């Protein structure tokens, strides 16, 4: 997911996407702990996507408050 894609989304859409990614991260962590995951890169990519969304949400909230 690219930051340019996230910039056009509303705060509500970003929060919805964040919840979905947090759930995905939970599932991946459970698969990792039970050694069911085959592609460990997915966990890292999901974590980075979560950080990217949180950054965009923070920026949008800062611009909204001004």
C-alpha cells in the first residue's frame, strides 16, 4: 500500500483499513507462533502498512485541527 493511495482516503476509511490490518497482523502472529506461516515477509509488510496508515491519520488530524 502506497502513501499516495492513503492520502486520498478519508479518516473513516483509514481507520477501517487500520482495523483490518491489525486483525491481519494478529492472524499472522498466531500463524508464526504455531509455525503455520510460510511467507514471513507478510508480517513485516503488514507492520509497515500499519505504521504508514497511522502516520497518514496523524497528519490528517493535525491539518484538520489547524
